[in-house]
C-alpha cells in the first residue's frame, strides 16, 4: 500500500484552509447565481406569435407585452411567424436557445396539430414547458351587414340553394375556428361549402370585408370592432352564453346547434430546458399584469376574457387537449396534412 511521506501528506493547516476557502466560495457562488436570476431579463424578451398580425393571438401578445414593459421596465417584443397552421412559429420557438429570451405565445393549434399533421417539427410533450395562461375568446360566424343572411339557418339555406356562390374564410386548418366550420358543414350536410383558408384570423376578416368570401368563421376578437361599427353582422357566438356586449347575438345553441362551443385560448410556453428561475419570473410578472382591472377591461373590450392561471394549469390544459382534439379530427374524417 502506498503511503504519503511527511512532506507529501496534507497538513492540518492546509486542510483547514481548503475547507474555509470552500465554505466561503459556496455562498459567493450562490450569490452570483442569485444575481444572474435577479438580472433577468437583461435584453429584450421575444414573444413568438405563430400567426400573422391582426389575429387573436397577435392582439393578446401586443396587449400583454405592452403591460409587461410598463410593469417591469424591461423590453418585450412581438415577432409574427405565421404559416403551416402555426408550425413555422412553433418550430422556431422549439429550437430557440432555451435561455428565456424566446417565448411562444400559442393558441389551441399547439394541441390540435398533433392530430392534424403526419409529422410535426416539434414534440408537443417534450419541447416546451408551461409559463402562463393568458386569455380566451369565443369563436363566431359573421357576414357583411348587407348580406341576405340574418341568422345561421338563413346562411345555411342560401348556401344549400346556391353552393357555387357561397364560401367561408377561416384561419389556418386545424385552428378551432376552422374546425368549427368543418363541424357546421358536417351537421348541415354541406360538403360542397368551400373553406377559404388564410394564414391568420386577421386575413380571414379582411377577405370578408373585401367581399372575397360570404362568411367568416373566427375568433370574436378580430371581428368585434367591425361588428360594433356596423360593417359586419355576427350570426352567432360559439359560447355557453351570449357575449355581454352583443346581447342581440345568439349562441350557437340558441341558433339551433346543441353542444356547439368553440374558442381560441392563448397561452405562454417556453422552450424546454429554459432556466426554471426565468420561467418563474415570467409566470409571476404575467399573472401580475393579467390581474389588473385595466388589463381585464382592455382585453374584454377586444373580445377576450382574462384567464390568469399559472404554469401548471397552462401545461395541464394544452397536454389534455392534444388527445381531445385528435379525437375530434378523427371523428370528422379530416385528412392528415
């Protein structure tokens, strides 16, 4: 057995000095880590919206980032990366550096696409973690105010009598607004009623405003200003109850369609492996601004209800919806893309 000579063996003084140095270094390291966490974010935080400008998720993103800037004094920016049903933006966010500076603001498309696409450029179970729920907006069916259709049943009758003259604009395939239109076609046995798909909800509204299409199926949020100014007529809201600001507009159930509830839900997700401290900071600050009366009023006027729930609730909802939407897509016979 090898033994240490007196000169090679560590002295009691050296051992004590080493222990003392280690003891002093540990708190210093903890303080440094704490300082780094406290300094986040030290540069702009980017919210990636996987849709084009003007749609519901874009509206929520701009309200929330503005409120976060005012509340925290930090810089937040919105980057729209629409296309492929949201997959372009979601892929970009999934493969971004997981440092807390690129965050995904997603809609239900995050969950829907698992059952809709043969191959996804991200893993919805592994590539993200929850940050916070944000807001929800019921879907609607709307026409131009001068249209002959005054009710949902009116529109269906006109479309059935003139299948070549009627169509409907929707956001991307697989969004809840697009799926609700497919459900309407199934229930009314109108397979020939064309679905004109756009990159985002704002584009779908624009198509109706320009008379390119005869009806639009989309979130209440982008349609609400045009409904209130009298340009568009909302035929029905796909909610459990009437929207308070639109007391004369029936729900889909009141319009004759039982169990017809559909909405756009907005949520913040961070790339997996983002430092938990940064995720927690974002969660805390986001819930803080969502809880203010000013934010609740602003979102409500834009067609949203605040959904101020944290990371655990956000992640539980989006993962639960993956199988729920897959079942609906399979039952509707929608071909995978």
